[in-house]
């Protein structure tokens, strides 16, 4: 024991190690190294086997022990005969942890420390002037997290009128607060702020967003109806009106289709049961649903695709694209054909696709259309290179052969002959063309 005490005194009085004080420079790495050396030295004083010691965190609380030797119950018990235990508690917490709360940091220093991830108390900034200086320093630091943290502090400690007045002349901080309130869902404070700033359209839009929190479909419909009279721009008013009309239409369609599905009166519902309700779906989804389940209905019905197209002024390209996807999924190839067939004033028919026939081919292929159907639309692709690429990719052999024939390209025909089955109709066709060239 006397040897251990001599070693201890040599350690603490040696000039090789510095005593632990709160006045040292804020060098956490050097503190950690010095503390680690001190703890290691303590282990040498007690025993060589650190498994016998209780693990103690910086806060002084035990975090687990392994009791091989029951005679040592804890670190403090093991050092009870030495003077070391009087110093050990000082090693349990880094000194920088105290400085954030005890030191008198300026607003600029506080912001810098917050940028470095330090925990800083803002409660000492009590006067309005100090709080505004702190906010200005945060804005000057260009760190959004720090700005938001300071704004939360000001929101909690200032009256709304004062906070709004000061933010009105600090646009960067104002934008951060508006964004934070939207993200945090603090709708009432956000509306009060926007009214103070006389931003009537933003107030209206913010109120409109409240419909997202209304689950009951009838209550949501009534809420949207009330939003139509809010001070929106002309364009936004049109969108709100369309939203209300769409939901009203969906409620009617949903009730009718649920009845048809339950009664088993419609073949399409029996063969393709609905996977979800149509309520609150976007306009394009509603159009697809209508083209899938109600394609042949007269325009006078609410669920008719043509009625939806007319009511909501859906562009031709969007309508054709959606209708094609729905009818191709049902493999209704006659409906697909009719979708692109037009008549002129003389009664002649021709195929026309506002989305381009190359896109028609791609959609049909994704829905596993047979080669005969694909070939018909690949032939209608005007660009020769695109037509050849699509025909080759989807093995539309007749289109490839006919295109090379029109180009009088004997070399490509001969090369393509190797890609078709030997003895097939396609090979005979190529041979016939080559013999007559």
C-alpha cells in the first residue's frame, strides 16, 4: 500500500502532468488525451487487470461491471485507501461542457459556437436589443439551422406584434420563419403573420391547405366549397373550383360504382374488381378510372370519359394517352383502333395520333399487345430510322422487310435474312424480293 501511495504522489506532483482546471484553453482533444493518461495511471496504481474495475462514465454513473474479484466492488472502493478518489470526479466531465452555460458569450460568439454544434443557452439574451443583435448575427452567418434556432427562441420570448414588426424589415429571417411554420404545421401563427404582412393570397392558400387534414369526404367537400370565395388570384380560383367539382363528381361515381360492384351487375367490375376508392384521387387518375370502367357511357353521365374531358378541359394529348393506357390494359384493341381513326369531310378514314405513333407502339408493347397489332402502328411511324428501330426491337419482321424494300437496300435485306427463321414465310418473302430486285 505504501508503494502505491508513493507512486500516486509521484504522479500528482510530477511536472510532467498538468492539474485539471477550468481556465485551460478550450482544446478538447488535449483534454481527452490528458484525461485518458490520468485514468490509465490510476489503473496502474490499483491493479494491472482493468476487468476488475467498474466502468464509470463522464457523468460519474456506472455503465456496467464485470465482477471477477468480489473484493473490488467499484472504482471508489478500490481507491478508498488513497487520495486519488478526491481527484477522480474532476475527470468525469469535459470542461468545455461547463463553459457554454457559465461564460458570458457575446451574440457573435454564441452564433459561432452554435455553428460548431455546441449547446448554448440563449436565455441570457433578455432585452429586445440583445435578441435582435443575436438574430442579425445569425443571419450574417448564413446558417439556416442557427437562424431557425434563434427564431424559435424569439417566437417563445417575444410578443407576436413585436416579433412580426421586427421580422418585416428582416426578409431573410422572415422567410425562414414562414418556412418553419409551414413545416411545423403551426397554422394559426402562420395565418396571423401573413395577415400582418397583408399577404391575402398567401393567407387564402394557407387556409386551402387545411383540406389535407380533413378525412371525412363530405366535410372536405364543404370546406373546399367555402374556399372558392377566398381572395385567390383568378388562376388559383379556377383550380379551387375544379378541385371542388372533381371531388363532388368522385363522390357520385364512387357511390354508384360501389353499388354496381356489390350487386354484381357489371361484367367489367366482376372481371376486374376495384383495388381502391376513387375518392380524393387526382384528375388524371380519375380519367384513367373512367376510361377503364365507363368508356362506352354517353357524355351526359358524370362518369363518362368524354364528360370529364369537356368539364375539366383536358388536352387531347393527355386524353388520348390516358385512354390508350386504359383500353390497352383491357386488351380492347378495337377501342384502341377507334381512338386513332378519323374521317374527313369526304368520308375517308385515316389514322392520326396527337402523341405520335412511336409512343403508341411503346404503350401497346408494355401492355403485351400481339405482334399483329404492334405492326399496324409501327408502319404508321413516319421517321424511317425510328420505324426500323422499333420494328427490329419488337420483331415486327414484315415492317422491316417492307421498309428495306422501299429503300431498295439489298445489303440490309440480305443481312436481315439471317435474323428470321429458316424456311419461314419471312425468309421466303425476302428471297422473293431479292430475286425481283
